[in-house]
């Protein structure tokens, strides 16, 4: 592949609801640009972007892929992003490095939940987009209904730049409203045609509407328009480009990815209307040494810097890191620093990627995307910079896990392999979490949903040959006491020779701290040098509570009396005496079980707020309030963790897939009395 300078590059995310045709449009663009000789199909498992075995098995994208396309002496770096909201990590990383987007809309289904979600994300980041209404050749398609749906759900600024010719199986092309040309597709190629008489009134109305908005963009164009003179097509495109980049309008075009209709028009429009990497705002970063904010222009003249937005693990090549060159140029053999880690590296293997294929290229200019391989220590979110000018780009924050499952290998011999496999896969996908819970002896896998976790487990099986069983996460409870009591503990052992003797009186009371130890001993009843032994004995004893063996918290112990033997007393004796005192105290101190309480923020559409709040009450939750956010309502609540183990699944069902939530641990609270016996029974098994 030849070199492309910054102005010739466009970095574009391909977005849309799951099943809207993102992979098919990617394949169509690769085909018409002659990057591939034959167009693949999702069903045939031979597309460029869905190259993972797991994606081919599921017939859907599960990981983002980079797809450079050369078209009319320009380069488009397309990023095909998975449509499932559970792969939000890939979406966030992709939107960090693009300046434009194509959003696919299924003509049969209209604007779906996933469409609204990605639209909201690009609006937050001020990323301009083109809407491509796909599958216009399917049954029951009513274009004007889809257009109304777009305007209702995505805003009134959506403007049709194309009007379809024919419908359902007779859909054969469209009128380009800007150029006022009809394009008909004959199965192999497209050709110009006359605009149908019945189409003329509608397309002329749209054309004039667009010209009016163009004329209002400058006095020069307004004078031309009002005097009845024709505004030159180039001037029209320039004015539209400014409006699109500023978010004042969003073009809507039509087509069929599988029939390659509208694909060439899309490619032309992407260059005409979406910004180059050096347009819009300069990049912000911080100086690696002083921590002061700095800006970088996307220019070859600036020192080299790059942001790593994706890592893939290849069984043979190891980790491949895909990055965007934010400034300067990149070539093989370059010395760089991972500035957020302070590690120097020599990039011995720099290349382009298209799906899983490597493309040789000598130099990558500012704004372009490249890959490096076989360099240990580089991970997603890292900044690579010139050693003489080190800056750090803020890495994308990963969402917290919303669902956990426990995993254990089917084959006990794989016990060691499982951790290695998950650590390697975590390089690819930092949005899943692995933690070992010592209390429950479970290895927990946390993620954004069961599809997400299922993908991780499938990757582990296919790549590392580790197969696992899964079970529900066990909730980590705590125990405490509700009543202040005093208790005696006496340990006495005599068996010839030196004996053991320790004797304590301890007051136990509820506390707002996890554990407090105090002493209030008079007259040396217990020598000071044994106080640490008493405290240590209590700490060890509190690891296993009296009811179900959970750690005991929120307790204060005050040593206030006791006795000792000048010969037989020692540290072990007082440790054991302290343990006996706590055991005695629990008989009357009203021990109880505490459960973890989490704060959840549930983001839903207005029509689901009542359902979510009612459901939260059934889960023993407390709704604290609501906030407005980007056209959604955020329900803020506190709820026992035991009640939301599978909330990610339930919320999707309750909100037709549109709801999402975050969670964070807050504190422990007493379990309702009627649930204690059941918890004790389960955990004592």
C-alpha cells in the first residue's frame, strides 16, 4: 500500500444496531475499491472483518477490526465496530481515534436501540456522521416511514441526500438529490439515468430545501440564490461539508450492501463531507514529566506520538497492537517510549492491517493507522512518543463489570493454564475483569453481559484449548454483633513441664469501623506485652464468624481484665484465650449477617422508568432519585448485591434492550431476619 498524507486520509467508524449490515457494507466497500476480488458473505463465514472463529460461529462481529480502503487516491481507515452494546470497550476505543462515522440503519426495522445508542455516543463527542439506510431491497420497506423514524429518534437535522428508485425486490437505485442525477444498478455496475417523472417533484423539493440551507451559510451564496443564479456544485458541497462537520445536518443515503447499491456514492460522500484527521480540534495531552496540559496538531511536522486503541493476540505472532499516529511519522526501526510507563522500545515490525491480513507500508503519516507486533509491554490505552518529546494521551476508561460468573476448568490439569489464558485475552479486551475470591474460593470473570463473557470463554477454548464450567457468583457476606456484651476467655493447659495459661475479660460492642481493639487494664492484671497477642487472637478468630463462617466486621473489642501465670503464660495462651472469649460472647451478643449493598445507576428511556423502579423495589432496593441525561432517565438506587446477580440480563428484557447500568460497592447492611437462616443453610453446605 502506498503512503498517504494527512489530508488524503479519513478515519471512520462503521456503527449500527446488531444485524444492520456493518460487516456487509465493509465487504462491499473493500470489493468496489478492488481491495478484494470477491465479496464475502457473513453467512458463508468468509468476510475480511469477521475473521475470528467465534465471530464466524455466531455470524456476528465480536471485536473491532481495521479495514483500510483506497478510493480515488485517498485512504479510508474504516473501523468495523461490533453492534452489541456489551462490546462497549471497542466502541469507546474506536470513537477515540476517528473523526467521522457511518451509521447503518436496517430499512425493515428502522431506528433500533443500538442505533440510538451509537448516535448518542457520537453526539457527545461531536463526531459527524452519514446515515446509510441498508436493505432497501427487502420486503415491507417504506422509505418515508424510516425517514420519519430517523427524524423522531435522532433529530430533525437528518436530510435525505438520496431518494430511492423502486422498492422491495425492485429497488434498483436512487436519485442523488445534491447532483440531481439518477443512479441505476444493473447487478454488476451502476450507470446514470433520467430522473423518473413521478420522482421529480419530490427530489426537486428536497434539492431546493438543501440549496436554501446552503444559501443561508454565506452572504455570497445567498446573493446567488436570491438572484436566481445557480450555485456551483463545488460551492454547494463546501457549504454542506461545513454544516455536516458542525453537526448542523446529517446526510441520509440509501442502498443495499449485499447488492452493492449506494456504496460508491457513500465512499465519495465520506471524502467530500467528513473531516480529515487534522481538522476539528487539536489533540490534548499532558507532558510526561511536568504533568502540564499540552496540545498536539495532527501534522508530520510535530514530534511523533501515537495512541494504541486495540490489541489482538495471535497464537503465532503474539500481541499485535493497532495504533493511530496522532502526530509525526512512523516507520520500522523507530525508537519510541511508552510514555505512560517510561519504557523505551524499538519498533522492529511496523505494518498496516486489513482484518487479519498484514499490509506492508514504509511510512505512516500523521493521522494514519498502523500496527506493531512482537513488542512486549505495549497495551491498549498506551501512548507511544518520541523519546525527546514525551506526552501522554488520556486512555479510554473501561466500564465497570455489571455481571460476574465463576469459572473452573473441566480438566483439573488446566488449572494453571486458565490464568495464563485469561491474562493474555485481557490484553485483547481490557473490559473484562478477572479476580480470585479467597473467601468463596471462586475464580470470577466479570463483564458487560453474558454475550461478552461467552465470547471470552469461547476465545479461551479455541485459542488456548481450555474449556471451563461456569456457575453463579457466590455473594460475599459478613457477620457482626448487635449487642454489647462482656465475656471471659480462659485457656489453661497442664501436661507436665511448662504449661499454658491465659485469662482475659473482653467487652465486645458494635462499631462503625471494621475492627477496633482497645485496652483498659488496671494494675497489670494482663501484662502489656500480651496485648498484641490478644489482638492477634481476635483478628484470626474474626475471620470465621459463628453463624456461617463469614468474616466478622463492625466490632470493637476492649480488653479490661484478666490474669496471668508468671511461668506458664505466653503469647499463644493469650491468643487462645481471646478466641475463647469471642466464642463465649457470641452466645448473647445477637450475631447477625450483613450483605453487600451496591449503588446502581440505571439509564433507561422514559417509558421504562416505572417498570425499573417497581422492579427495584421488588429487589429490596431503595430508589434515591433520578437525573436527566441525553434524552434518557438515570434511576439512582441502592440494592443488595444478591438481588442483582443477573440484573444485566433482566434489565435488557425489561427495557427491550435499551437499558444499561453501572454498579459500585457501597457498604454492608444487615440482612432481613427472615433471610438469615436460608443464607446460613446454603453456605454451611
